[in-house]
């Protein structure tokens, strides 16, 4: 937690809101990364990346979790067409 009035900034993977981009992003995670893992020296890391990204909440879902944890004025900004997002919240103190 931060001091009263403190701010939280989270930059994390997310889910593109555009249906066509979302389809391509999911296909990359489900099929592209497993292919890359075959030539990697650490294939487990690629599997973990795909699984954790697919399991991570979307922008609204993460905002809801932050609000439920007590953060206020929660908002987000999509980065790279929504493949990543920057979430911001304020500690009401």
C-alpha cells in the first residue's frame, strides 16, 4: 500500500479490445509462442508467458480488482492497441 493520497501505476499485459486484434493476439499466445518454445533454451518460460497472459484479467477486470482492493479514481490507458495497458489508482487514505 502507499501513503494516503499515494498513487499506484501498473503497466501490464492485457487484452486488445478490437475483436480482430484479440483473435490474432490469442492465436499468437496459443500457437505462436508454443512454436517459439521448441527452439528456445527455456521452453517452459514461453508456456508460462502464454498461460499467464491468457489468465490475466482484461482492462476492466483489473480496474475492478483495484477498486475492490480500495483504490480510487482507477482508470487505464491502452498501449500497443490494448496488448498492454497502464492502470492508475489513488490511495484514499
